[in-house]
């Protein structure tokens, strides 16, 4: 998913660990917030079998964030195949109303029996009717997250995390009523942005070192917790960093888990971890620390695949895929667990992947590397020391590589790829490729040896993960297009065009393909208006998506004046032209006081500022997706920049040039 390309803030917070007093945990209907970070009993309350009944009974649906506990993202018993995929059509759509820096929804749906469970980017949870998309219940938290978040189900409850408040929760799966809630924030500014895994009466969920756009302050670390599924009590924690943040906790930070762990048949837990920080370097307390010199060594356990005993949290093995990372190249995806014949012996294999732009096959018992394959574009990503005064361009950049989960089926690994660069000096992350210029790929690898089976190029970043149904594999990108490829040949056998960019993994439950389309729409069909929706595509359905409002119609429709406001005479309005990114406004204005329209054609909220000729003025504040406002600016002749100051939107390319001329 499109997430966390966030620059390091120049301030640092000293390490502060809070151990708070124990509070009570209530039963269903009497939930109380829990703030005890001390580990509780090592043994959870037994409320069901190790594999939750929902995952066992509804395996043919999509009962886990990655489809199953092994993380393969391969649908069981789906009727979708190369012979039937062209029969997919819209059965229903459900509007996604949340907004965030990376869209309205970044998480995959969970499907169990006749219910679909989803979480949006405001941390709100909804239960939808599988047949119609009607809301059965909702539990709204309205807590910001940057994703990828999402929920998991087990033992009659729905579990998840609450973004910027770093809390975990359990809801009754039938009613949505809160059962328990626990605060896991042991350092100011830590959050939770992942879907959990539920196994053996435990909930596995991790903090990450930051909230929204304020990541990687000194002392922030990511901790994976095993919680009691019935009560939320902490059973054990595992710190994903080591050596007191590598000797300088007032400056350093990092680690954390972004995607749900996978679990094998022996009860071992596997997960990928995030990067260390600061990167590539920093000036702290008046002293420069170039090239990560504030954190010497490999910076374990960041950028790693880690295997733990699920009962105790004891470390089995780990492998750091990017020791002493300088470029924010997490190894964050859910490890995929399979059994393959290796040298004539059935061998448990774990496949790791991440923003490093690599896929690594491990012996799941020992952690030994079986093979490693680089995918996508690579340039300077192996550099460990940038000379003072030099700037280098790095592929993959901080928003590149294998951003979203891979899939496995029938001896093949399917890999979605983002090709996007960043520039770096020894101390700072510099320019980055505009999102509109980034591209994608989709690659199939032989699971036995990592060799490339086939690959296809995509016009935009592949952020829709990989999802397999029989001999069809799906992915999606920020043009809003869902692709279906033949698993053997890589031939495109079907596609679907959504009205918003796709920045979340789809789910395949039986004859249903669920596509959360709620991200920025980049390079989609001309005239398409971003429209955030959960789209239910079903074999044999007859519905079609509602037609998008033509861009020309949106551009010329006058905004409704507020009550008591004086309507702007149409003769004084400046004509509106299509410009870049997610804003529509004139790209040229006459000097002096001028009235014009500005429209947010994206799927997330934006503010807009104009800067140049010695002024910096905010206008069009809190402009919602699809909203048009009438604006007035008084500018001298010259060249100005218009940009969005929300989060890191401007750094991601949300800038355009505005010419103000003396000509009428």
C-alpha cells in the first residue's frame, strides 16, 4: 500500500517508557479501556481451538487479512478462473466516506459466511451484508491512521488497531459492541497501523514508531504484542529493535510490524519488520551523524523476517534483509509459508519481501536462505556511505520496491512492484520522483529457485497486492485498474476500471472479488472523477458502475454560495482548465484581484497554498473530495507554486505552477 514515505522531523524526543497501573477488563457490553503494559500470564484464557473456528469453517471465504494464516493470498475453492473471469461484473458498491493522506481505505476486507468486515482510514469498522453491501452494524472510532490497517476475526470477535492512539480492540462480531480495548502506547507518538493475526487464543498486533506524519522521533520503537483474545491482557511483548535502540535512544528509532504475521502448523509466528531511523543521517544536539552513524551496526531486528514461538515470544531466528538501511527500505510484508520439495525433501519455506525490492526464500525451520531475487529497478540501493557534498539517486526509493503483499499458488510467487526513486545526501532525504511519473511491474517467480517466470509492465504503481484464484492472479494500480493475468503465461485475460486509485489488497471469496478503490487516481481515463467505493464484483452479476461525472461538467458547475453570501457574477469568473495532480483550477490568472473555482478531484481531503513573489497564502482549506469552492486571490504578475501542505502530499508531487500575467 501507499504508505509512510515520511521525512524525518528535525526534533527529537528522549526515550520515555511508561508502565501504567493495571485496570480492569470487562466482558461483552461492559468494555473498559485498559492501560496495563506489563505482561500478564503466559497462558491465554482458552475460548476456542488454536485455529479459530471462523478460519477453519469459512476457509473458502476470505477469513484472514491475507486469506489464510499461511499468508498465501490464494482463494480456496473459488469458481473464478481464466474460463469465467470475464463474467465478473458489479453486484453492488458501498461508498467509502473516510479520507486520509493515502485514501479512504487501505485494508483488505474480511469475508466470513454472509458478512464482510472492513476498516476505513478513520479506524471505523463496518459489517456489511455479503449479498447487498448494506450495513449490518458499524463501530466508529474516528481515529486517524496512515494504514495499512484492517481487522481480523476469531472466537466470535472482530479485532483491530486504532491508528494514532496505539490501541487494540475487540468487537462482538454479531453486534459490533466493544468487548475490550487496550492502550499499547509505551512511548509518546507511537501508533498501530496493521491488521492483527488471531491464533491460539491470542491476538498478535504491533506498534510502529510514529503517528500520521510524525514518525521516527527519538526513542520510538515497534513492539509486537501477544494479547489474550478474550480479555486483551498482554501475554508477552517482543521489541523489534535491540541494544537500547543501538546505543542512542534519544535520537534513534525504528522497527515495528506493518502487515499481519503468518503462522505455521507448529504454532510458529513469522513477520516482517520496518526500517531503522534516522535515515540517511541526521544533525542532533548540534552534531552531524551522517550515513546512519548514530546507529552503528546492522540495526537488528529492523528490515527483517523474524520467527517466534507463539506461546512464549521466544526468538527462533531472524534475518536482516537490509543491514544498516539508509533509505527507508522496510522488509515489511507478511511472510508466505508453504512446503516445497527441496533436494527431494519436503521443506517448510517462508518467503519474505518488502520495499528492498527483493524476495527471499528461507528455510522456515532454520532461517537459512534458499534463494534471493531482486525485482524492479535498482540503482545505488546497496550504497552504505554517501560522500559528503554528494547527492545520489536511489531505486527503489522510500515509496518503492514490493510495497504490498505477494501471493503464492502452485509453485509460483506473484510480486507487485513499485518503481520510484528518491535522492539522498549523507544527512537528508532529498527530491523524490513525482507520483504521476512512477511506474509498476508485476512479476511471477518460480518458488523453487527464484527465477523469473514472466513479468509485465504497468503504467502506475502496483499497490493492489497479488491475489490468486485458480489460474488467474489479480493486481491493481493507482490508475484504478484491476488486472487479471494468466498464472502460467502472464497474459492479461481481463480488467476492470474503477473510479478511484486502488491502494488496498482485494479479497476473493467464492464467486466474489471485493476491490477497495479509495486511493489517489493517477493517470486514469480522462474525465474520471475519483469516487471512493468498495466494489463487489461477482460472477454473473448484471450491474454496472455508476457513470463518473465528466470532468468538463465538474469544472464548469458553479459552487453553491453560503447562506447570505453574494453570488459571484459569472462574467467575473476565470475559465477553469485541467491541471496536474488532484486539483483542478486555472493554470494562468490575470494580475490583480481574480475570482476562480478550485476543485478537489482526488479521493482525500486537501488544503492548497500559493507561494511566490514574497507571499505565502493558504486558500481552499479543508477541500473535501469532489468539492468545488469559489476563491479570490489578489496577486502580482509572476510565477507561483500551488501545493498541498497536508502531510507529505507536496513531497509526493502535489505541486503545480501558476502563471499570473498582466494580460487580460
